[in-house]
C-alpha cells in the first residue's frame, strides 16, 4: 500500500482534507449558533470568518447575495473542505481535456480537496437561500490582514470564468 508523504509547514504537518471535512461537518451542523452573524452589518454581509488559528481558517458564505457563480479557483498550496449548511451548491470540478464534472451538493453534505483542486461553485437553481462552511489549511499561516482588506483568507488564485 502506497502512502503519500505528509505536507509539512513550519508548525508540523498540514491536516489532511478528510480531517478538514470533519471540522466543516462539526461547524456546519452548528448552523443555528453562528447564523445570526451572517446578517451583521460588518460591511460584507455575505461571508464571515468564523474561526482562524495558525494555518486553519473557517468561513461561512451566504450565497443568496453572491454574484451568480464564481470563476474557477486554483487551490495551490491550500487544502480544504466545504459543507452545505442550507440549500444546495452546484459544484464543477475542472478536468483537463473534457467537460467539467458537475454535481449538486445538498444541505448536510460536504466535499474535501487537496492542493491540486481546481473548481467552481454556485448556489443551485431553485435551492433557495444557500449557506456553506469552508475550512482551509495552508502550509504557512496567512499574515495579518490590513484594515482595507478585511480578515486574511486563504491564498486562492482565480482562473477562467
């Protein structure tokens, strides 16, 4: 049985995607506790940082205020997981040389990814308000955020629309 080497950062190994998915499930199932924070007048109103420590960040996104869909995201050096707390997401994973692999992820379900993941997602049509929890882990802790940028998030690279 072949095992892949652990990705290490300055503080030790980076959590595996499956471990991050466990965190996403735990936070997502506690939706009623943190849901009111999505409506706070903090400038954005459609996403909030729920937790950040060392190399792990946990975010909640309310998709009903987001533009329809996102560009493809390149998760280079970032592992993560997404849990759907309410509604549903249409998730497209890019595949080289063929059409994207598209799935619908409903409330109570999640997926995880490693550093090679390239995907995009949007609220599923007719799913009603959609809220997701995103857990990210990087090999190096993100630096402090400036007042103009808001809380520091994972280093995502945007790709093709």
